[in-house]
C-alpha cells in the first residue's frame, strides 16, 4: 500500500489514505462518539381526511431504532454520492475537523461576511464515520443577512454547490414572538469544483441578481428559495433520463392568508420542481433549466424553459 497522507483526526485515530485508490483506513481504533439510545418505536401514521395523496403501497410504516450516532458537527449536512464512493456535503453554522487536525468553522448568518463549508464523509457504519472538512468559502449574503447551503450535486467528478439567502435576521421579532429567519430569499446559483472540493470557481450570480431573477426583499415570496436535489444514487446512476431534478418550496403573492413567515427556511405553501442536464456549462445558465408547468389534458407532465409558467408540483 502506498501512503500519500498520514495524519491525526480528533487526536485519537491515524487516518491513512491509499495513493492509488484514495480510500481512507484507520490505523488505530478511534474512540467512537457517545451514542445515545432511546426506546425504539413505530411512527403512528394516520392519513388526514383531506390528504390529496394516496397511501403508499410500498412502505407500510417507519420504525425509529432509537440510536443516535453521537457525532457533533455543524448544521446543514446534505450529502451527495460521488463516483468514488465518497459522500460530499456542505455544512455551516458550526465546525468540522480537517485531516491535519485543525478546525474549520463556518458562519452563514453574518451578512457580508457569510461563509459556507464543504466536507467529506467516509465509511459504511453510520455510527463510526470519518468526517472531515475541506475548507470554507466566503460569499456575501447582502442585501440579505444569511446565505446558506442548499442542494449540492457531485456528478462525474464535478461538485455543484448551491446557496440561497435568508432575512431579515435569525431572530426576527413579530409582535411578542421571535421567529427564526422568517423570510426566504432567492436561490443564488452554484459554485463549482472540478477537483472534488479542493478549489472552487465562484458562483457567477449574486443575491441581488440571482440565477432565476427572484427577490425576497422585505418578505416578497419566492418560488425557488431552498432547492434540493432528488437523490438518484451514486453519481446519479438511477436518473431516469440523465437529468438532475430539484425540488423547492416557496409561496405566491396571491396567497389570500399570508403570514409573516409564509415562506421561510422551513415553511412554505407551495412545492415546485425543476430539472437540468448537469454540466459546468448548464448549471448556472437559467435558459438550460426546465420548470414543471403542470400536466396536459392527457396527464403528461409539462416542462417549460419559461420561468413565469412554473406551476405547483
């Protein structure tokens, strides 16, 4: 075995990477995180009377095993499965170790000084993963206060890393209550890496001029606020048509009963879908994206390049 790096992670384990296969092995057995255990249970599934969707014929129940890994890293880990069998993920509002034993800390709520981080997860045991940071990237949130990770995709060795904006603050007052990021800003676009997160090309779009031209200033509703990729497995191997699909939540200006937090980082009235053939040339080009526009008279999905014709999914 040829070694290209040996370093200490958590000061407990020697991480050894094979120069040919790039696989990581552990030279010493690490002290596993303190797993938390709870009583296992089956989630009670009661279909609401007005639910518009049929009950699943594939899955009958969800059982929680009562085991929590005990890992304590940052927030917003959304892993994507690369062709090298590694999971690549964004993170922020917290920290993560690097392979040299140093510590990266990313903060996305800091306006002009907002950052987002990138990390790798290795291993098959969810209770004993090797998780390490590849660094953090600055990108201003202005004129918003927050700029956070959302959908990311690793495809054919290229990492597409999406960000979106939030406002007016992480602790906004509304009457006598405090609301966490009540206003969803626009999806900005993607920064890209062709060396699996070691270096980056900045997103060509900005919060003021986002990829789809939306604005969430003063709580104006956006449709594509915090999109996430549909998981088609390792290197998108199960995509039905070679396209990458994203699902986003948002709201519409015509809502008859708007709320202060009608469209936030975690609430939204509507769900939208969009798709693209993933490539460095296409991902940040709005004209290459197709938007779900409803169904035709035969029940077939309508896909359009006209953003104004996007419809609820």
